[in-house]
C-alpha cells in the first residue's frame, strides 16, 4: 500500500514544449522494463505518479517537468 509519506506516491507534471515529446514509464524490480509510453504535442500536460510498479520515467524531447523538488527543462 502506498501512502503520502512514501516517495512512490510522488506526482510529476510534464508540459510538452514541442510536438512529439515521448514519456516512457519503467518498471521496478529485478529487471527494469518499459511498461507504458505516451506521446505529447506542444502545450499538452501529462500528470504522472510513481507507484509500486513505476520506478522511473524517461522523457525525450523539449519539455518542462514540475516536481516537488523543483522544475527541470528537458531537451535543451
């Protein structure tokens, strides 16, 4: 079970700054695997949560990522 004190419950918001931004979710466990992909167009926002199954996200393209730790610019 995930609760607010667990880092796995963290959310991030991704704002696409160009068409074709790819978001790839990666699994937890012994073998890391791709388990989900999304493609965003410029101006679209994707809100994601780290869960018991999702340990990492790969973001390809120009995007702004908002987290509780700050803002990150990708692809620049």
